[in-house]
């Protein structure tokens, strides 16, 4: 992005604070005029002192001069202190307010994007966080530089340059001649660093993402004893980052040296020219210091420009990644106008194909019907496309082609948020937020009372375990076991109490007794609701009203348990394999022996 493009993008964020901007500009104008007091006072002082010396007058005659000059300079500094405070305070206030608005806008955008946005290669958690943090930080440095650094410095420079031309056109031309050379060197520096900065941004994103992966994968890394391997990977990435940083510093040091040299050439030329004019009786001795101080005001932005330009170019680099996040309109979740006040829950899927953003096609010409008030099971091996169907029914993704209807209307025509309010979703692995158990359960219904939260905990067979904790419902939810966290997700479902329920391996993390308890609770909440369940547990699918069997993204069989078993097809293969894995025959013999013992005892 160019600087003007960034300014154009930032303009709507700065516009609400136009009064602060105008106040800052006014203070900048006053400050730039106050900054020129010193050269005038110094010229007047030197010339007056020289006149007194020429007239053979001493301290007694010059005492009034010293008092007046001291009062002027002190008064100017007092005024300047208030001006600088106002400039910095208003500029910082603009920066903080704009920073907050930018960050909040990024969060708003992220929450509105489809799940596919997060699965793209450039949008992993660590990379997105780096792009947002560094993007906002660099853009705010740009705002800060403009209102606190650049604007006052350049205002001073312009006023000082005008005064130099007014006093002596030749001296003004020397100062004016130096500036374009310096700016050209700065431009070349920025151009040289452009590619390096992009590489730095990419490396920092990779490092941030790598650290997140290390923490998330700690158990796997330790179990396979791959600490050295992962450390070497991070070390190599750090080496690449270090080389890029050193290259950036090397380029900066080289061009900064050139700019300092050019600035000093300007100072030397001003001294030589003013000394010549003094000797030629064209200007007074005081004019030498007068022009040197004015040139100092002109060159002040030059001395700061290497730092400002460096941060400005960082803003140019990181703003691209940040605004890419804000501009991902094609990833925005689609919604429709229909408010589903009364949802019966009949879904019809016809000839649906779906491909994930990664390019993997998950569904091929899938057709199925989910009837209201009934339980429908999706069965198949891992990767068959079962969870993908639930993702489509929740409108997390949109199909490539085909029809998806809810109660006879296109699913895409429903208001997305209103529809999800009427859907309860329990996954195999559910996210537990940082916070208390009460807060995590209440996520199912933010307006629920504590008594309703407790009741949901009881329905999920979690209440007793919670009461045994030191802080009970105020305990940290993320410190619970995987099975307990799964029950929190199920408690959310009970609290939400929706007419449509999607269950994707809801008891996968639970032990046998907990699974039985939860199954009883789920059986109770299923009554009168539309339920879609995915499970490898035979007990949870055999009683379903309809079972759809999937294989490699295609729907291959459908019917009740008995009908599918008699077909001797894919369902029977899966069922028999599940029975063998559970060692059903041995379990049946044990239970039969127990039954015989009971009969013998009764006899």
C-alpha cells in the first residue's frame, strides 16, 4: 500500500475526532511560530552586544538587554511547554482512540467471517494475531508521527525556510537545495527496505504461529521425544529472522550516514555563505547565528526523518496484512431475510457437492431428508463427510452446488444468527472458554439464572463433581478433565433448549458410566425435537428413526437399523466391526452367565 492509500483508509477512523485534529493543528501553527523566537532574539542580542562593544560600553549599559532577553526566552519557553503538552496530549488521544476503533473493527470483521476464512493457509491463529497486533501498532505509529512528530517539525521547517528566504534569498536557496537530496536518499532507503520488510513480516508471523503450535502440541512433542527437533526448527526460523533484521539494520546505518553527511554539508555551506556576507558588509554578525538557528529548524525534520521514515515504512508493510483482514468481504458470512420464529426442523438436501477452502472435496452429489421431530443418524468411517453435513446445516459453509431446504425454504434465505439460536450443537471436542464453570455453562443462555445453570449441570450429570471442587461453580473450567469439559458442552445444550439438535460424537470423551448417564439425558431432551447424531457408539444409533450411511463423501445407504443390517452392505460392515471391537460375544456370554446365576439363585 502507498502512503496515500493508508491515509485514505485511516481517514474514516480519524474523522470522528476532527475537533481534536483541529486543536492539534492550531497548536502546531502557534508552536511553529514560537520556535522561531530564538533566532530573532539571538540575532538582536548579538548585534546589540556588538554595538555596545563598538561604542566602548560595558555591563551597566547592557544589563537592561540581558533582562529583556532573559524574560523573552523564559516566557517563550513557558508558552512552548503548554503548546508541546497540548500537541502531545491531543495527538496521543487521537492515537489511542483510533487504535481502539481499529482493533475493535478487526474483531468485528473476524467474528463475521465464515469458518473457511480461518482454515486458509495464511490465516492461522498466530499469523492473524501478528497481523492485527503489528498492523494496529504500526498504523498508530504513523498517526503518532503525523500529529506529534512530523506535523510540528515540518511546520517549523516551512516557517523557518520562509524567514530565511525573507532575510536573504541566497541563504534560503542553500537550505532549499539540501532538502531534495536528503529526501531522495530517504526514498532510496525506503525502496531498498521494502522487500526486506515483507520478508520480516512473514518470518514474524511464522514464528508467532510456530510458538502457538509448540504450546498446543506439547503432549505429542514430549511423547515422541521430539524436543530437539522442534527446537532446531525454531532455531532455524530465528536465524532467518536474525539475518533479515541485520540486513535491515545494515541498510539503515548506511543510508542514515549518508543523510547525516548531507545535513552537515548544508550547515558548512550556511556558515561559509553567511561569513562571506558578513565580511562583505551585507549582513550583521548576528545574522550568522540567526541563519544557523533557522537552518537548524529546517533540518530538524531531517534529523528525525530516518526514524520517522523507518516507522512509516513499517506501517506501509504491516498495513497491507491488517487491511487484508478488514477487506476480506468475500469471506463474510452470508445471511438471509427470513426470521425463523417457528422452525419445524425438516431439512432436505439434494445433489449437494462441497469442497473445503483447502481444495479437498468432501461431498459428492449427497441427497438426504431429515424429518422434524425425529432422530436421524449419520454413519460412516472417518472422513466420510458426516461432520461436513452438520457444518452445512449450521451454515458454517455454503455448498458448491445443490439444494438445501429447511421447512421447504432455501436454507440460505434464513437469517443466519436467528437460525443458529434455534440449533444446539455438541461436538466431539468442544471449546472451553477461559473463565468459571458457571460462565461456560451460561454461554448456552446468557440470561439464565444461577438456578437454571445448576439445573443444566445436573442434567449433564456434572453437578455432583462440581460441588466437590473447592470453588464449586466458580472454579476454572479449563482445569477440568476432558470428560468434564464435554459435560459442560452438554450442559450448555440443556440450557439453550433448542428445537433442533446436532450431536457430533457427544460422548466420545466420557467413560462408560458417564456415557450411559448422558445417553439417558439426551434421550429425554430428544423428545419432540429434530435430532441429527453422528456417533461410533452402537447404542446411540440403533434406535434412530433413520440412518444414513456415508462412504468417501457419498451417501450409499439409508433406512432403519434392521433394514440396513439386512442389506449386508457398508452399514453391516461398520456394525460388525464395531461389535468385534467391543468384544460383544464375550460380553454377551458374561451377561448370559450372570443371568443363569440369577435364575439358579431364584430357583
